[in-house]
C-alpha cells in the first residue's frame, strides 16, 4: 500500500488537493486530509473495540480521510475521517436497528448513490471488505475478496471505477 500512498502524495503536493482524470476521462478531484494523530486513531479504534484493521490505521496516519475521484457531489469516494467513521456507523446502526451487523465498520462512502464499502471484522485481526449496498439489509451485503490496501491500489489503477461491481 505504501507505493499507492506515495502516489497519492505525489499527485497532490503540499496542499493535498489536485485534479485527476477518471476512467471516463472526466476531470475529478482528490482532496485528502492531513494524517490523524495517534490519539484520534486510538480513540476511533477504541470506539470499535480495537477492531480497526492495521492497514487502515496506517492509512489514517497518512490521511485522515478525504475524497478520491470526486466529481462535484455526483460521484467519487469519500474515505471517512476518524470522526466521520464513528458518526456514519452510529447513524447506520440506528437506521438499521436490529438488522445492523456489529461486525461491519463502514469506512468509505460512495458519493452520489449512498452506498458504502466497509470492513467485516471476524476477529481483531481478520477482516474482509464488504459492499454495503444501502437498499438491502446488512445480512445481504456482498463480501469482496480483498483487503484495504488492495482496495486503494485497485481504485487508483481503475481511476475511480467501481471495479467490484463490473
């Protein structure tokens, strides 16, 4: 994953913002937040009972969330900050009620359609990504055969295409 974090840094410069082309050859933006502090990451991880994946916590040290391949408010990916990940998960937990899956941690909002990508944590070490399609119950969300670093790497290679749906 380090090579893709470095690629994001190189694309953005000190301002942590920049323009890139999507897979559809549309001008989009990347705007990342500065890395989270160790206290922010620890507090966030504590909220999820120590179940945030290690590679995701590494990402948070580099970028405390941000937007990849954003096209206005129509499309793109919002990687949630330490505060946002808590807020979004608590909101969805209330929304879904008893149908919520406590093993899921939403970390990426798909802009424009309300869907998410999350971690389905099986224990404090193992997890899989899950396509959190908002129109179905969490018990019907599709598992994705990849880890967080694979997700970021492929998202960058595919220039913002929802490759897991193709």
